[in-house]
């Protein structure tokens, strides 16, 4: 098979993994992922999108300033090419 040796280099439907820290936090939220990210959304507890961040993040850490948010619980939705992951964080 001509493609036999090549499939190992292709991540089809790879699982998106991410870490969001610290939580709780008052100013900066760090996001570490294992895939290139297309978009990050911050949502309130009702699911309403508060902020959308479009950056290319490639297996690195990015910092998001959340100083403008009021204290409370929020969700962060991380969107990669074929995966979406939603995590919770606390703003103090």
C-alpha cells in the first residue's frame, strides 16, 4: 500500500488536550495545548460568549488577560481544527 508508511504522520481526529491555570486567578489565565488553536472563547455560566480570541497557538503557552471580567465562574472554549474543548475557570 502506497500510504502505509505515511499515516503515522497525520493526526486525524487527534484529541485536543489543554491545561488552563491558575484557577482561581485575578488577572492572567495561562492556556497550554497540544494542538494549533484556531480560536478561544470566554463564556459566562449561561453559555453567552463574552470574548473571542483568534490566535495561532502551536503547542505553547498563551496568556489571556481576564482583568476586565467580574468575579465568578467562567468557561473557556478552545477550538482546534477538528476538536473543541471546554474548561472551567474562576476569576477572583
